[in-house]
C-alpha cells in the first residue's frame, strides 16, 4: 500500500511538471530556465517560421540588380574575398539569411522593429547551425532559433537564451548598414541578394512603412530610453563589457571622423551623413562588429550605456 501511495505521488508530481512545462511554452518553444525573463517574451503574431528565412539565397551581380535604387538601404559585408549586399526591402519580409562565404557559414539577420542588422558566424563548437524566425520577441527584438537544437537566440545579444545552447554566443561579424549606391561604389564586384527567393512577396512594398518615423513602440521593452527620438539611429558598440551609443544626430554635428576610447581601447567612428551610415574601427584600422539600430532598442539591452555627445 505504501508503494502504491509513493507511485501515486510520483504520478501527481510528473503530471504537474508536464503541465508546468506546457504552460512555459510559446510557439512550440520551451521557455523554462530562460536567461531572460519568461514573462517578457512576447509573440510577434506570426507562428514559428511564419516569417520564412532564406536558406538557399540566390545572388546576382551589381549590374543585374536593376530592382534597386541608389537610396535603397542594404546590409553588406566582405568576407573571404567575397562581397555581398542584402537589401532591406527583402530582409523586411524574411529577417534571416542563412548564407555561405566560401566554406564559412554566415547568418545575416535584420529586425525591422528594432532597425537592427547583424551578421554572425554560424559555426559553434565545430557545429554548423541553421537559423529560422521563431515568431517570438524580447525587447521588441526578434528571437531566432537554430533548427539543430531548437534553442532560442537573441539577435542583438548574439546569444542563446533557452535550450541546449543556452549561454552560447555567436561570434559577431562586421557588417555595413548603408545605401546601395555607397556600397556599390566601394565594391563594384559585389553580389546582391536576388528577389527570386522562391516566396511570393511584394518586395517593392514596405510592411513597416512609417514605423521608423513614429514615436510609438509596438511591443514592451524592459527599459525605456529618453533623450532622443525612440527611432533615432545609433551605432552601438560593446568592447570589454563596456557599451556606448553614437547617435547619428550627434555624429552629424562633426566632421564625420571621431577618435574615441571604449573599454580601454582606441576606436575610430566613421560617419557618412550623405549615406546615413556609421562604422567603427580599431586602432589598426580593422572593422569592428558594431550594430546600427534604433535608440530605444539599444537602450533596452544596454541601459548602462555611455552616449557620445558632440562637443
């Protein structure tokens, strides 16, 4: 009788654990033990893979990219001697591109709600990961997931926040956020992400039109920024654990070249007012993996950030 009672208690415990596990899931992802507050993870609306990543991207030459105007925004980078540009008009609809530069896997991501574009190595601990859009948000920023382990990853933190990969970081890769004309003039041999994606989307329509000018934020964030328009563009940089924001409204007051110190390192910020682009370089002239994004989004993840202010 005693054994039966113990078995009964075990069944109740397991049932409660299963119920709790089901309660702590969203879009099919288990949130238990997340590195971020579970109650601050929100559904963005679409289900898992409702925003389809591009897993077999097709590219054309710069001369073939007649669907782009000079002022179109692109995320772009050069890696292993290969230059590529990813138009935001396509990324708005897909958010993630699983790409390769030679033998190296690179993931390019863009979150329209935060205006944040990043690039990362897709190989972790000798394992190549492929990513999709979870349909979930934290601090209004896209949570990606890897298809190998179903772990959720924060785009802006470049870190897994749930699952078997929890705590693992994706090595950041420098990426340039600028106009198509600027990138093309710098890299005339660049390849460009084609509109032939295999999906039926109107890449001439912006599903977020007007959002970047609005004061409102569509989803809750942990820390609310003040001092600048919420959608003011900033270049965010982290070095040795120190975070600093370089608001474009401050950068435009100077010559476009700022020598600064961050985390004990000398950095140079190069700002181009005409193309609304800002990049960071170290003292050896090496491109640093900063991120251009909206002010509210940077502050939500880095509330202790320093801020560059023009003298």
